[in-house]
C-alpha cells in the first residue's frame, strides 16, 4: 500500500504525443490526475513534471518515461527502497525515473534529466 499518493486508474493509449482517455483527447502534460499506462502508473507529481520540464526546455514524453521503466540501461536503489531506472535521453543526458513496485505495477514517483557523465562509466 502506498500512502500519500492519489491515483486515478484510467485506460490510456499513447499515440505519438497525444493521450486518449475515455474518448477525449489530451496533450502530454495537460492531464492533472495520476494515470496508468499498462503496468506503469504515474502519481500527480509525475504528471505535473512533464509540464515543469517542458517550461525548462526539456520535452519528455510519457512514452519515453514508460520505455525507461520497462527497458532501463541501469537500475539503482534509492531512498526508501525506490528504484531509479536510467536510459540515454540524448548525447548529453540520461533520463532518470524514480519508481516504486506496488503489487504487479510500477508507480512512477518522479523523473528528471541528468548529465550522462554523472551516471555512466
């Protein structure tokens, strides 16, 4: 049981950069409630992080986050036993995704771009 996170279970399909939920169209970062994509769930904070990074000049899609969780190049164990999955984002950066295992699902708590030289090697 995860305490302190509010989740909204929804059937979501990713089509390029659009999300389709219950027949309605949403742009990435435009949804305020937590969402579920297959076996990967997102907290409210993780959903807000898409817009925060976009304003800072890093456009990260939900699909990229899901791919890192499902096929990481590296996984570290972080604070409170959370997992931190990493994979290359571009030539200078990796995408780090902090998640918890909740039953058979993975709950994305947050994610962030980081310099590759700090985590590779």
